[in-house]
């Protein structure tokens, strides 16, 4: 069972797959229509949710929240060397700028 289903069970949520969204704006609108709750990145919450009178945001203070981001490209791309260099440059840049709580892998 994946982590999201474990969290759903842990908090007693009723996950209905008929109502899912992928864009932050869609999720915010669904919350505003009382279709459930959602997690939002802090930057989005500060810039967009504060403008929406139908939605209320609360910080999460008692739990560690994680996010995984990946890069993908076609293995047979003629630009493979450029993608690999971009990955290395990105990892190096992030390593200098982010907190020690972030785990980078390459």
C-alpha cells in the first residue's frame, strides 16, 4: 500500500477517486466548493489562498511534510548530454541553497 493510502487510513479520511485534481488552482476551487481538503505549498497558500474568501489555510506544525520532485527525459534523446549537465547543475545549485533537511539524489 502506498504512503498516501496509509495517511488516508491514519486520519480516517474517505478518499473518493472520482474527485481528484492535479493543478493547485483546481484543488483550491474544489476545497472552496466543500469537496474536501488539500495540502498546498506555502508559497501558493500565501499568494493565492489569501485572495480566496471561500478557502482557509492552516500551517502544519506537528508533522513532517515531504515532497519528491523528479526530472525525466527520453533515453534516446539527441540532447542527452545537455539534460545530464542540467541535472548536475541543478543538484549543485540546490545543494548550495537549500536546508540540510532536504535529501538530494542523482
